[in-house]
């Protein structure tokens, strides 16, 4: 295995992780932004008001995007294990 190959494989793994976590991160970002705007306009400074909706949004996104996330990770793992003889040899 060459250094270029290992770097490429690590890059593909990082890309897969980012792709799988993107729906949860984007939804948490949008909900956090909306809650921040709501807090700024109403001058409510309650800390739990920011965390609870984000946690609920992330759980909902896991339920909605769970099959796609699982498919993405299983696809990467299948390609990795299926081509293992190319990686070692």
C-alpha cells in the first residue's frame, strides 16, 4: 500500500462520514438559527430553549434520513471489503 492510496482511502472515509452526517448537522444549524432569532426578538435568554429543539430536530432527522445514512455507510463498507484484495496486494 502506498501513501497516496492510504490518503485517498482516508479522504473517501471522511467524505462518507460528512455525507452521512450532513442532514443532521444542517437541520440542527437551521433550528439553532431560528431559535437564536426568536430569542433575540423576544429577549428570552433561556439556555434550554436552544438545546431541546435542536435535540428533537436531530432525532427526527435520524428517523427520516436513517435508511439513507445506513445505506451510505453500508455501501462504503461493502466497497471497502469487496476490494480488500486490491488494497492488500
